C-alpha cells in the first residue's frame, strides 16, 4: 500500500485493552464499501494533520468514530498506523496508546477491515518499529484471530509463532501467553504450544519481561516443568514484577514444601510481594 501521508517531526500500557475483544459483534462482510472524497476534521485530528497534536483530544476523537467508516478514512488510518514513533512528537505510551485505540476502532467496524491482519503482521516483522508497538501487534494477533477468515488466521498464527523467537525482549512472552489462551482453538496443538513456551522460558538469555507472562501461562496450564525456575525466582529475583509472577506460578504448581517460603513472603511489607504470596499460600493450603 502506498504511504502518502506526511507528518511533522517532532501498565506498558501493558496489554492492549483485551477485554474489549469479548464484546465484539460478528463482523459483516456483505456491506457495500463507502467512499468519500475528503477527510473530515475529526480524522485529520486523529492522524496528526491538525494543529493540535496532543494525545487527549486525539484519543477522544477516536472514541467518537462510527462503525461503518468510509474506505478512504480507513486507508488514512492505516497510513497513520504505519507511522513510526520517531517521526512524530508524542511520547511512546501516548503515541502507541493512540494507535492501540484506533486499531480497536477498526476491529469494531461492521464490515471486516480489509488488510488489517496483513498490516499488523507487516509492522510486527519490521524491526525498525519500536518494541512497544510491535508488542501491541502481537497482542492483536491473538485477540483479532477469531473474528477473521481463514486466510487472515494463517497470517496471525504465523506471526505469533515467529514472535516466540524474540525472547530477548518482551515479545516472546506476549506471544506465548496469547498462544496458551488460544490453545483450545481448532488447529492449535496445546502440548506443542506448552513445549515451546517451556523451551523459551529456559533460554539462558530470556528476558525478565518475557519470563513474566510465560510463567503465568505455565502456572495456568499446570505445567510443572516451570516449577524449578519459578521457585528460584520467587526467592532471589530483584525484579518485583517477575518475582510476583514466579510466586503466583508456585501457587499453581507447588506443594507443601513451598509453604514456609510463602509464609515468609506473605509477611513482607511490599504489597507487590505480599499479596501474591498470600494468594499462592491459600492455593497450596487448599491442596492439602
């Protein structure tokens, strides 16, 4: 697709607003394509062609978009999604948050947006995009999957499988957790998915950011192969979020021998350690 728009130079939000996916209506594929000849002021504001470049008015404008957008507006939004962080003025989380909300607006369309899956895959695979946006694209692979046809599903699934190779950053963790959530879908091999998650988790250079959701997947799946690492991280990790994830995994996977350690952790003053330790302790005590 030709890129024609020019723009001025100038937790993570953590996961995309994935709960929205459960509310999505079934998209319609037989609606006529609407075309117009010029972009509205609202659209210009969203894509950065207005004088006001601030995040808040732009995201508010996204939230006013209808569910039957004309094709030239959709194309303008695609061009904006392809814009890179360094080519505009907003900071990382605001810029990618705006793109995140806009992608949800496209997914919510009554008519299936043409080429959205392909575009998300293209941006993910292009490592010149910032890691936050590429991580969001991987999250969309999982959440958009069940609303598209077979051709787009192949694109999204292949993207998730490729993303598992990026364990040096947080992308493999995102992909692994998405695949675990999708493991009951037709065409997905749950055992093969868990084997790959454990393999990535045990890579010597697997980042803490990826370990966190991978441990969560192993805990929820009941895969005890993650237990030795979870126990070690529970006791020694200086990364509080990773330690909390390891504690939670021990709660799912551990046994009575883990209770003394969890009892000590449950008395810590930091609630980020205390609360998951208390929850894990309760799980293990109920196993007796």
